[in-house]
C-alpha cells in the first residue's frame, strides 16, 4: 500500500515501438491528472543525453562500504553545515513537517553524519482507530490493521520501520539484480498476460493483452485504478479494496482497462503487486528469498517483508527497514549498482530507473522504474527518491553525493503533515564533493 504526496491519508503520494531496451543484449495532491506519454524509445534517447551531460559527484573509490554498519563522522568533515541539520532536526521535533516524525538521518562520503529519532506512543495515538473497522483496518486484527502498534510503524517492537511504497522501489532493485544474474530473462516488452491463464482473467481486450512489464514498472499499465484520486480511507480506494481481499493478484489483473498501456501515468499499488507474482513465474524464486540472497545480504541489510493472505510477497507496501539500511539502497545507486567490488544491479538498469520517463500527477515529480524524480529548481539535477505512505522517504542527491532518510507514521485523514522536499536539505551542502582525506 501507499505512497505520499503530503503526510496525510489524502495523498499519493499511440502504439509503442518494438523493444528499445533490454539489459544485457511534501506536496499535496488532489485529483489524479492524466498526462500523454512520449514514446519510450524517444525518452531513452533523450535520457542518454541527459545522463551524459553535466558532471555527477559520484562517491570516491576509497569511500568506506557500510556493509557491517555505517562509519560515523561529523557533518563538517564531509562538507556539510551542522547548524542547518540541527535546524531541520528542531523543525522535525517541533512538528513543522508532521507531529509523527520517527527518524531523520544524513549520509555523505560513505559515512553517517547525522541521526535523530523521535519517540511516539502509537498505541495511544491510534488506539481508537485500531479498534474500528475501516479501509485502513478491514479485518480489525493482523498485519493490515494500519493502526496496530504491533505491526505499524515498527515491526513487532524492533527498529524496523514500515517502508510502505518504498517497497515498490526496492522491488525494482531486486528485478535489476535478477537481470544482472541472468535469472530474469524476459525483455521489458514482454506481455504481462504471458504469466496468466487468460481464460481466467476478466475484462481481457487488445489493450490488456498489450500491457508489458515496462508498463508495470512505470505505472502506465492502463488499468482502471482509483488510488491517487481518492483518499486511502475512502471505500472507493482500489488499494484498500485490494488489501481487503484474499487474492490481490487476481483483483488487479481482473480490473478493466481505462487507457492504452504505456500512454497514461496513473499511480497503482496493484501493478507492483503483480510483479511479485510475475517474478516467481519468471525466475522460479520467491522475490523476498531472492532479495535476501542477492541484495539484502550482500549489502548487510536487515529486513522483514509482509505477505498477502495467500502468501504472496507484499511488493507494493510490505517491506520493513531501518533508516540506515534504507540509505544503503541509495548508496548502491550512487555507485551505479556496484557494492564493494561486486556488481549487484546492471549499470543500464540504474540509469533507466532514475531517468524521467513519465510526468506524474504532481508537477514536481517525474517517474522512472519505480523511482520518483524531483527536479531541483533552477538546476538540471534530479534527486532520486523513494516515497511511502505515512512519511517514508529516501532522497539521493547524485551531484552532491548526499543521502537523506526520514520516516514517520502520520496517517489520519485530519493530518496537516507535509513531506520535506529536497530543497529543504540543500542549504546544508557546503562543498560540492567530499573533502580530500589524507592517508
């Protein structure tokens, strides 16, 4: 479930050409808007120009690898202004962004340089809602009661925090890892219905037959889906309706079509859930098991991952991480998919994932392969972002080599919380690159 546009419940948060790519061969939102999509080949060509232009301050080759934990340092030692970070900390603690901020951390030059946590009694805050059936609590008990402090925001009293729709981005990273290893062989223009018995799928027409893997990754499947245009606590929310069913995958694939695939960006938690099912069909692996072996373990990431009532991994919103391990995902992409001498994700997959392929319903964001891309004002730079319902966030500043994470659990419809945006953090940057270190 879930992605934010602010921290409130009301958030988000033409025929295509033949295959053009195959690896190896807080801003409030109201009504969902539809935007025409450019042809993917043209976008990839222009993306190549974008990615080639302008220097990117990649981390230095001798930056430490945080597999066993982040080394710590002072902000000043990595070219950051600690006074700016302290002001941000004060604002977060004081509720400027939300009354329910849980953590805030900053990383640069391979080191953790600032970290704060903010304690809340969620059993008290959401006690009333936890006992009332509703779209965010369809079964009253268990892992999809979003008000149950045993499950949200922390997993069973640990430091693992719900990531919500950050799970979608990590799903894309795992698919990239499987492509790198040759376990996910299907090209991105593979029809999604290849993985289903079409006789058991409702509302099949030529448009549904043409939905591709690429369309699932870019939120352009064309299925009729209401998520951005209604609050999550609205009974019309397809995300909440899906989570109330036993068979999420069937709920999604049965939806009627509303647009030609690849032409309209429409945020859908459901299409990412299809990827969990497809991954197992394509690779023979459960995506959580695969992610543990080939992503989480190599990076030293601890995690938990919820499953649907039928046991399918909840790739749309069920992942739990802590902020330090979330930052490792950003560090992996800052290093172009490499980790301590080992290639985890193909360079081409990293580049495509953070290429602005489609305009979203918010003017501030474009979208790649499950990554949100925020264009800094007056700059050609895009900040790479993972975003989740309730206030989960990873922000990666490629030109500055800066990583910011924060978590929260601000989910009431009456919330006035908002999402900190990249320009809030840029004043802390005092040097464009990591200061030279003497050896």
